[in-house]
C-alpha cells in the first residue's frame, strides 16, 4: 500500500536534486514523523517501512537530505546527532539534562537570527542556534519524589 505522502515526498526529493529511492522516501518520512530521532531510531523506522537497509546507507541518506535542506541535524552537547523535519525557520531546542529528551522552542524575537550578538567580529550573522538545558517534567517529578 502506498502512503498518500509518497508523491509529495518524491517531488521534494526531486526538487532538491536528489534521486528518489524507497529508502530516501522512508527516511524522510521517518524523520518527519519522529521527534528529534537518533540514527538508530531512524534506521529502525526505515527498516519497518522498506526492509533491510545498512546503517551506512542511512548515514549517507541523512547526509544528503541534510545537505539538501530537507531535514535538520542537531547535536546537543554530549549527545549523539539527532535529526528533525522542521526546517526553514530559526527555532531553538530545550534538552533534558537527565533523560536527553529534546523539544522545539520557537524563536522569541521575530525573524532569523532572532538574537543579536554583542560583538559580531565583522560577520554577517544570519542564524542563531540556542540550546536551553534543564529537566523535563517527568525527570523533575522523579527528582522531587
């Protein structure tokens, strides 16, 4: 059975200059359907959709889709890379120090970069990446118990 999103996903891949494969379609849909997924979770999701795929093929597809701007790679300090489908805006992230859960935080001050550097050293700044750290509600509750 074909997913109703497949034609749209295939068109996006073509529009980004990428070859359309079942694995790339499955990977893009897995990332977009997930929540800041790591590589292992993405590989599992792709395998559920298309069968066997090597971890190397997953890494190569993630690199291609990230370079094409179809997905975004984030790397919270001390954590492995994670991927998300929310692209094209300048949002930030909040990360739980205990369990590592990641959530999106919208930019507080308008359009990108939404923050102004106190000193720009001559750079033309077009993006700001902010990571907020703390405890998620579940970990906060567990810690206070």
